[in-house]
């Protein structure tokens, strides 16, 4: 399995959060889809429930959010 750090685009804080949540390596569907998602490409993925699709799409979405635009 491939580590999330091999993507070379996720910020260190996000990698730390993934590790703390128990996401140590990508599932096969994440390893296949995340590079394209993070490159801004449209993807269509079909895989079994529990394969990591939602996490892959969620990580791609989080990269598009500018946290500095939010008030606390």
C-alpha cells in the first residue's frame, strides 16, 4: 500500500491528521484516483463500499478550500 505522503501535495498538518485518524496508507482506489483528483481532473470511480472513495474525494475537496476566508 502507498503512503499519503507520497502524493507530495498534502500539507504536513493534513498528513498528521490523517495519521492520527488511522489513515496510514491509501487504499487501492485512493492510490488510483487521488493523483488525478488533486491535479484538478474529473474522475469517475466505481468500487465496493468501504474502499475509500469518499475519503479520496474529500481530500481533493479540502485542497480547494482557502481556510483564510473563514472567520472563527
